[in-house]
């Protein structure tokens, strides 16, 4: 199995729908991240979890709700999204704690389209 | 706040051409610097890194030197291949934050 797996790879939803993105890592890491990748914008950090505890919420709107039930799984629950939320959502994992030698391992991403 | 600025793409090259992708940064203190690469349909993966001034990171024929005097970390490769076509992200780590640039798309044609 690949190190970091994201499902679904593609998701189309209406503004009133509720859906979830799932991420699973098989690398034994204790930190997990959600990033948003939009065209011509820097990669945006959304949430960070260390040992299942949320340690970063980068001013993300409440229509995005993360969940980390254990160190291997991370979810992003979506509800009442806006068209501008359409983007590629990337999950990543690393050893717990940010260090100067930090290396993040990314999944392939979930391409979200909000109609 | 800290930030990373990359040249806009796409960068279009013929195979075996020389590659430079510019990256400059703004940061207080002494950040670590990284290049990540995203191949089509894949997630980002670490390409190379440098943790202090004058360090040179290298991997797969790519190199970048941490230049504190010019606050730059330009990515270079002497002879690109079609398989190098990807999006390249410059990033810095400083004060517990990892900050990415916008990414630069490289297209290499045979």
C-alpha cells in the first residue's frame, strides 16, 4: 500500500450537500495535515494534528470540520460549501513535531468541485 | 510574516536543456529551505533540502544552494528529461511553520 492514501480522488457536490474526505497513512507517523491547493496560490495549510490533538487551525471557515480519530486516520467533513472552495485537498503526514529536517509525505489529493 | 516567492510558470524546455527555477524568501531568523515536486496525478514529495546558509541540497541531478545574502534557493538541473515534467514547490520552515510557494510548472518536450 502507498504511504498516504486519500479517498475519494474526485468529488462533485452541491452547496447544500454534506460529504467527507478521508486520509489514511501507513507510515507510523503521529502528525497529519490538511492542505488546500488552488491554482496560482501558495499551498494553504488548513489543519494540523499531533498525536490526535489539533494543534493548528489556520483561520479555516467552520464549513470545514476536521476529525482525527487516531494517528493513522484523518477526515475533513464538508458542509454548505461555496464554489470558491473548489480545489485540490491534500493530506500529509510526518513524524510528530516540526523540526528543521521536517519531511512531509503527501497523498495524491482529493479534487473537489462545488457546484 | 514569512513568505516564499517563486517564478510564474509554466517553464517550457526541450530535453537536455538547462533548468533554473527561481525562489526567494522572506523570513526572520534562520529558516530551513526545501524543494518539493508534484508529478502529474501524484502528491508532493520532498526533492531536496538545506538547513543553513551556503548548504547545497541535491537529488536526482537537481541542486539548490541556500543563499542568505540574496535570500534565495534557486533550483537548477544541468540537463532536464521529459520525466522531469512536474510542478515544483519551494518551501521554508521557520518558527514551527512550513510555508509553501505557489509552485512552478515545468514542461519538458522531446
